[in-house]
């Protein structure tokens, strides 16, 4: 388990940009799959971007070409750069981590109604995009 703290959410107009940050602490090593999830009201939590312990990113089709996930290991920080935002991006965004021991593949781009205790979560940050 690690501690995660997101920041950077807010309200923007369609076409705008935001950058979310997630500071990670409590690492014993860096072998984690890091995931940005989002959850809109009355919807399950959905993965939008992942980055594995080798810094390989993957994106949900809905955000591909608009969002970029990255890590700054020197700052222990995960980022999600979100460009060309649309109202459908409105949601609470969460960063999450799971060790590669518990999850050998970093493949979490679906929608999920429950999660195992192996996951660590931030508190979430709200993103609201108006048309």
C-alpha cells in the first residue's frame, strides 16, 4: 500500500486543458501499475490511463490523443495532462496504484464496480467541463 494525493481538478470550458497531479508516498519500490480512473454520478469507475513500472502508457479510446499520462520519479508524482476537454470528461478523477506482484499486467481500462484490497487510492479531484 502507498499513499496518494491528487490535485489539479477544476472547472473549465470545452476545449480547455487541465493537468492533474498525484503525489505518491510510502513506496518500498517502484514496481507499481499506476492508473487514472474517473467516475461520473451513477456510473462505475472507469480506467482512462495507465502507466506501468516500465513507464509504458495505455489509454482508453475515449481519451486517446487528448490525454497524456506521465511520471516524474524524482518528484514521486504521477500526472494526467488533459487537453481538448469535452463535457463527457466531467467526473471525479482518482489516481490509484497496485503492485506488480498483485497485478502482473497493467490493464485496467475497463469499468469496474469493485476493487480488491490490493489497491491504494487517492481522495479524488473533481473535473467539470462546461459546454
